[in-house]
């Protein structure tokens, strides 16, 4: 199970634990990724995505999944999110 946000591309980062004596040991910074179901208003169905908490706030701030996907760049999106974005674009052209 990859720890990567499907909407923003946010993933695991590496760094150091630094002790009081300034000894360094490697550690991982894990993103807060949750499995959520987001509703698409234009398509009338929901999608199950692994999304970081920050991305979930961004989706709410942009007015829903449809607006967020239409504004986001394809490089950051997962394959499933790009497919949903394509379907939303088709639904906007048809409407």
C-alpha cells in the first residue's frame, strides 16, 4: 500500500532524528493519508481515493471534487484521478 496522496502527489519524506547530543539517525515522515469517498456532482457518483488531510481541506475549499480536479495539474494526479478528471471534462462539454 503506497503512502501517496492521489490528488496532490504528496508522499513519504526522509530526514533525521536529532538527539540532544546532536546524534543523527534516519527517519521517515509519513503523510496523513486516508481512504475517503468523494462525491462528483457532475457525474453523480462517488469515488474512493487515498487522500491526504491537506488535500481534503483543499477539495472543500475549492467547492468540491469537480472544481479541484479541473484546476489541478495532471502531473500531480494518480491514474484514477486523471480518469475522473477526463470524465468530468466530457460531462461539462456535453452539458
